[in-house]
């Protein structure tokens, strides 16, 4: 099927009234939590997982995707008006966005952020649409050996591109793999690490791990700080940017979109890395770098375009290969598995409606966000006045109800509490939980594919090297491994993350 | 006439009306049916259809509660420990009631001592399918192919100790062929790999088999029960080639042990009636399931026979869980 046929199939699916509604809910919810500092898209998606059980797979993915890119819009609103990043990816938007607001140009800053994001969203949607069919060709050639090698590559990439210490990232991946081993072994049916508890015989629940590690931990960490209510100082008088603004902004938007699209595809990438890199790039190539930090419109336009492009293109490895590139995408894998959709290249060929529906819904969602957000800025800002002493207990209660409803089992509620505390420990130790989640999700798959490939080859391990696609992944993995060990690259990597 | 009176009358007509006061007042509160699988599967659909009909005739809500996990042990344990008053029922299956005792060294419940059988609900047919590239069109050709290529053939199943696994092991011991077991976590990934040509042979449930067979992505070789099924009357049984072979996956309804006999009798009568309704028949046939019915004693005897049958298969195949 050609590109237009694919897109029209997608629009046909995404434009059904129910799916439009879930797209809107996702985009609005994303904006909401994007505006509120202290509640991020990872925590939100983790907490909403049980709700998606009742939806169709397409509606569930549309809503969760909407939360992710919606948060990029919402985050910039808080960053510009309050000088507090609503989202980690809008940290750099604070630098120049807030300065613009202080100069009475809050309106143009918000408008440029939204329009830049929208442009980036459109381009990213097209990129996904062009990219996907190429990979779909490969899908039919994938057997257990190919999947295993692909996952080795995915896990290594997660380590290389995680921010912070490599050693800690490796440790977290391994811990994730170990947690993934808990439960009944598929091949022998033996119980592993269950300590005689029947509740553990199906393994540790993904929802409990995700909610605890991301949702609960985030709330606990926020509670450590005394409650600070953000003060809204800037007034939004006029919205529309001037001609000069547009002239200054269009090139940064293009550069930000390009950079964000590329960084989004890389494992470990996504919105956060994209916005930082785009800002740095603009500052480096600017004629007068001293303007940055004092209200330069380029400093808003480029990172905002980049983070939205990155947020969207990070769906490419997920939807085409089933490999999550960051924690949000790992949660999406979980959502797909809950819906009975096995992530992998076959999603494109076997469920084209799901695949193209999600992609086109992103474009629709972006359009909704631009139309809704600019007029509604005042309302979102009012939300910042909701006291956290009301917000947090409500979130906790919904978490507990949500996880209980998964299999009507109180054991799972205890598990979130446990993983919430574990997440706090990781935070204190400076260990990122995202590699752990990737290991936890990919580990059981990896083991299953490894053993199945060996069973089918009757124990002949060369099967991973004699099948060309598998060999290709393993060579790429070896190269990645070299870069971790090579001193030159390590230095480069450390420099890259100093910017954070 | 109130629904409760109607129910009592029906019980009377069926010759079970000798029940004393207890059966006349039962149920006094909503009844829950525990299903040890997630929503959406065959057993869940059967339980929900049954729950709806029972709600109409018993005058109390009869609700389905899904308690999946632990290879059905979690749901079974919860049902075994419920108060024996007939307000907690359990959909026990071939796995929970006949196979698990041979697989697990330690069980959190005892299928006979902890449960009171109510009625044998349904038997599910399974279909033996092959990938179209495998050059076999019948069970006889499969056996010949396997014998000509010893140790080369693999077969898939929904998991270690699942009915398709043990059913194929039974076929292997009865015919002396050798195939390597490739277990999967549940039906969906196993079916995906069979369609993708990674594994050539498997026993699968009827609903997914029908779609793939129609699309030409699987070739149906035979059905698993001793008799041919109404859904695909042209498809032979495995037993026509391998005399004495036959199995079905099945489900029955159970109460906690110690539930008054009058309550069990009342439910048995009700459900025997429900299983004969035309709309239930239609729903079941879509699932590839045959309604069974009968007395609680029939179910107890069936269970005992199945337990012996599968214990031998488990022992012969060397499958053992912990």
C-alpha cells in the first residue's frame, strides 16, 4: 500500500468519534500534567494503565500518546509564564521564555512555542509515515533469533544513551533483567524466585512496577520539598508574534525539528535530550550568543520544536520494531501487551489500522493542542493554584484503585508501595529507573526468544550468526559495546551530558 | 409470581423440589462466580452467559469475578477458601481440577476435598493444525513425516502443562513419533509463530483456528475429541487415524466443599435448564464448545477419570512443575 493509502487508512481509524474523544482526552490530560510541575507524563501514563484495559487497543494507544506529546505543550506554558519547568523537557524553555514574558512578550513566546511544536509534530508524523513501510518489509523475516539479537541491541543502546554513570545504568538494566526473571519459567514451568508465593508465580506485575517506580516515587520526592505555590507574574496581553519574530524563529524551528526527529529515534533519546541539544546548537551558531538567556526567541522556538519532534519520532522504534527507546515508550509496550498486541515489526503488517491510526492521531492531536491551548492559557495557569495536599492524596487513591482492578488482587497494591520505596532509594542513590524498566520489559522476552531459538535449532548457537538480520544486529551491538569501552567516546559522552 | 417462586417451581418440575427451607431462600445475596482467567477467554464468556441467565432466574445478581494468575492456582485457592454457602462459585477447568494435581508438588487446594461439584458445563474442541508449507494433509501423513524425519519436527503449545502440550504428548506416546515441544506464554504468540512458519504443528482452540484456516494460513488436520464436531463435520477426528485417541478441554461449575446439597441441587437444576436454551447453544458453538450438563455425580466421575488419564500423560512425558 502506498503512503497516501496508509495515511487515509489511519485517518479513517483515528477520526472515529470515540477515537477523536480519546485523542482529545489524552491531549488535554497531557497539557494538564504538563502544566503542573511535579506530575510528569511517565507517572501519568503509569497511573492510567489500568484504565486502558477497558478501551480498544487503538483508543488506548491514542490516549497514552496524547498524554506524552500534550505534556510537551503544557510544560512550556509553565516554563514561560512561571519560570518553572512543568516538564523536564521544557527546562531550557525557561531560560529565554520567561525572560520574554518579563519583557511583556509572554503571548508571542507561547504562540511561537505552540506553532513551532505543531510544525515539528507535522514533520515528525510524515517522517514516521515514510520510515515505517521500509522496516515493515523486514518484519516477515523475523524469527526468535532475530528478535533476540534485536533486544540485545536495544538494551545496550539504553545503557549507552542513558544519562549519568554507565556503571549505574548497567546495574539498573541487570536489576531489571533479574526482576523480570521472577515467576514461572515458560519452558520448564518451574517457579523462580517466587519464595513460595502464588501471587508471584506469574511474575511481578508490570503495572505495579511502573506505577510504583514512577508514579509513587515522584510523589514522595515532591513531598520532600515544602509546598511551594508557583506565582504567576506575567500577564498575557497579545498572542500573535510580530513579523520580526517569525523571521527570527523559522530557521531555529526547522533546525530544532530536524535535530529532535533524529534524537527521538535513537534509543535513550526522546523529548528531553532533543530540547537540550537544540538549545545548545542555536546558541553555538547564533551571531550574538549573548542574547540567549535574555529573551531570545530562537531559544524558545528551537527547543520547543525539538522536544515535540523528539517525543513523536521516539514512537518509530516502538511501533516498527517493538523496542522502547525511553521510559515512556517502555510503558507503551506494557500498554500494548496488556491489550494483547505483541510489540514487534508484525504490528505494521498484521494490524495496519492500529499502526496508522496511532500515527495519524498524533497529527490530529497536535492540531487540537494548538487550537485549544492558545485560547485556554489562562485556564491552565489557574490550575497551578490547586494545592498539592489535595492533589497528591487523590492521585494515590486512584493509583491504588487502578492497580487493584487489574486482577482484583490486593497483593498488587502492596507491590506498588514496595516499588515506590525502591524508587525513592534509587533516586537517593542517583540511579535512573528507566534502564531498569527497559530491562524488566525486555528481559523476559529476550530469555524466551533465546531459548526458543535454541530449541528450534536443536541447541546450535551459531543460529544467531548464520541468519543475516540477526548477525547485523549483533555486529551493531558489538560496535556499541566498543564505544562504551573506548576512552575517547566516554569523554564525549560525559561532555554531552554536562549540558543537562 | 416472583422470580424466586418461579425458580422454586422450576426446581420442583425438575424433580428437585424436595429441598427444605434453605434451597427456597438461596440465594440471599449476590452470587459471585470466580473465573481463574482474565476477561475475554472462552471460560470467561461461558461464565458471563451463565451469570446473566442465573441472575434472571435466581432473583439475585450473579456476577463474574476474574481472578487470573498463578496458572489458575490463585483463583482456585480463593474459591476453595470461600464460605460454603453457595454464594461463591468457581469455574473449574481441566487445568485446575484434573491436570494441576499431577504437575505441582504442592497445591494450595485439593480438587476433590475442597470443592463440591455442581455441573459439567462444557467441552471445548481443539483443532490440530499445521503450517501450509509442511507437506502433510492428514494425521496419517503427519505421523509418516515425523517418522521419516525423527527429531526434526517441532510443535507449539500455550505453555508447559497446558492442554495442547499434554494432548500432543499423548499423541506422541500413542504413535511413537518424536516432536520437540516449543512452549509459549499463552495462545496469541504461539499462533503468531505458527502463522509465521516458525513452528509447524499445534493443537489450538476453535475460534482463532477458524479465522486462520479460512485465510489459508493454517491447514486443519483433525479435531481432538472422540467424535467429529458439528461446527466442521468434514474434519476427521485424530482418533480415526489413531484409535483410542481423544481429548477435550473442559470446564465445570463448583461450590466450596460443605455447601448444602440442596443448594447444589438447585443450581444443578437451573443450569441444566440454561444449558439447553437455544441462544446459549449458539453462543457456545461459536466458541467451539459443546454444552454437557448432567448431575453433580457425573462431574465427579468425569473429574476422577480425567485426573487418572492426565496423570499418566504427565508421567510419560516427564513434564513436572514445582
